[in-house]
């Protein structure tokens, strides 16, 4: 089976890291076409996955764009569509991994006569997208896609509520290789020492810096916790949210937390950094479509406290493999941090159970097989 994957981003966000794991087993039978250059291209190359940057300039449409920018971008994407049509003829199907890839892939699938699969990594609601964007996405999917792979029940439900056809969609969770999250103890203690965090209770937050990812909620919670609790913020403003980064720094200063909040920027050593943490916090203020970092924390054997909405509710069972709190409620988060600080045996047991169950439930080989079976059916029925 030969697959042409399409992704609009040059940066390695959650959807891109998921695509990396899906494309890997196809080796030279895959080509990833990107609409922007960046570190994601390098990551694909490091993993021996064929990749080509197909666009020379960024497409100027955002999730919140209205009708006019969407229409005016059509001229811009025509050369891109031509490139995709040309390449798609050598592949059995087009696999669109992001929303702009869906638009380009849908038109190209018509001209190249190749089936289109759309991997839905978003909650298609007005909380995240403009009305125009939603309408365009749902119409294209309903008319052009042979299959929609939703990354959670929450994403599937939003898709159906927005008018998506029920017979198109299947839920497949992200897959992970558990062995990538096994970290050497010595490496962890060295890292902890290098970060100057020995003898601290470390609450980690792993996400791009963006208002809806809610890093400010963790900072508010920290101001209600005892002084040996430290917040470690891992991630950067991947999509230009620099105002928010400024706000976060101002908040830290205003609350006098300069010595208790560490901004580490974007990092590639996520398993090692998670292993350093005592607790991992997920604080999204809008429903998370899936929440890769939640599963990654579990695979590291760390207790995770997540905002009770969207995909996170499918991953975390409160008090069993982690904790759930009301989104946006810093007091509740502070209470969980306080309880974890008091009950080290209990949280060690929760982390351990989470590791074992997550490594079975999200095994990358099983999940890749599931996707392969779905794709085979599409090709057989084309
Ligand atoms: N991540 C990373 N480096 C960072 C911050 C995050 O590699 O500095 C990774 C993280 O480990 C996870 C992904 O980015 O695999 C984020 O995925 P998630 O589903 O949590 O959120 P998204 O970015 O898709 O909204």
C-alpha cells in the first residue's frame, strides 16, 4: 500500500508527531507532503520517512478565518493542488492530516482519482473554528472523504454535531511505543540536578504555550501551593502566541513566583523531563481533542491531573489512573497538587497502574494495524 500523507505544518505539534508514528512502517511506500518547512521535516528525515516541502509560502488562512480570506487563498493553493495531483498518481490514497491538508487533498483526490482519508485531530466546534471554516470542512469531508479517522470519541461527537456523516467516521486513538518512555534513573537524577530542582515537588506542564492550553491556570494554582512546589513549563509558542507568553511572564512576576516557575521552551527530551516530574498537569480551558501529553505522562509512570473535558475524559479515570479537575479552576488544581504532595504511596500506585494500562491501550503496533486495516478496506472498495 502506497500512501501520500499531507500536513500543513512544518512544526512538530501533536498531529504531526502522531503522523510520524503512522507513516513510519510504510518506509519508502510513504511520502509526506508538507505545506511549510521546519523541524518536522527534519524529524521525518531522521526517521527515514520520505518527505517533500510542497509549498513555498504559508497559506494565509487560520482556524478563525472568515469567507474572504478563505476565498482569496484559493489562488495561492492552486499550484499546491497541482503538485499534489501530480504526486498522488503514484500513490494508492491521499491521507490528509490537518485542515488545510484536507482542503488541498479533497480537490486533488478528485483530479487524481485517489480516495481521500482525513485524520481528524480537532474538535470541530465554534470554540476552535470560525463558522465558515467549519462549513467548508464538513462539506469537503462529506463530499470527498472515504474515511475519517477521529482521534477520540469527543472529536467524533463534535464532527457529527457539526453535520458530519456518521458512516464515514471511526475512532482510533494515537499510538505510542512504550519503550520510548523508559528512562534511565541516573539520567533522571542528573537532569533534575542540572535543572536545579533537587528536593522540589515538580509539577510539569508539557504543551505549546497558547491561551487555551491554560498554562496560566497552573501558575495561579502554584501561588496557592506551598513553597517547595515548582512548575516546569515545557513548550513554546508554536503558532505565534507571543502576547500570551508575555502575559505568562508578567503573571509570574506579579505573583512573585520567579524562582518557582521554569520556562524550558520547546524540548525534544519529553520522556526524560516527564520522568523528573512528581505530577504532570494538563490544564486546557477548551475541550482537548485527544491530549497526547496525558498518555505520555502515564507511560512515564507519572500521575497526571487533567482538565475534565473532551478527549481527556476518555483517557483519565479520576482516582484510578490519574485525576480530573474542572477546566479553568485553579483552586481545584491546587487541592490535587496538595493531596499528591501528602500521599506519595497512593500517587506512586496510580502512576504505576497508569503506565501498565496505557502501554496496553495505546500500543503503537496495534493502533497502526487498526489503521492499516481501515485503509485496506478503502483501497479495496474504491
Ligand atoms: N511536545 C514536545 N516538546 C515540547 C512540548 C510538547 O515534543 O516542548 C510534544 C508532546 O510530547 C506531545 C505533543 O507535543 O506529544 C503535543 O500533543 P498534544 O496532543 O498534547 O497537544 P497538541 O499540540 O496536539 O494540541
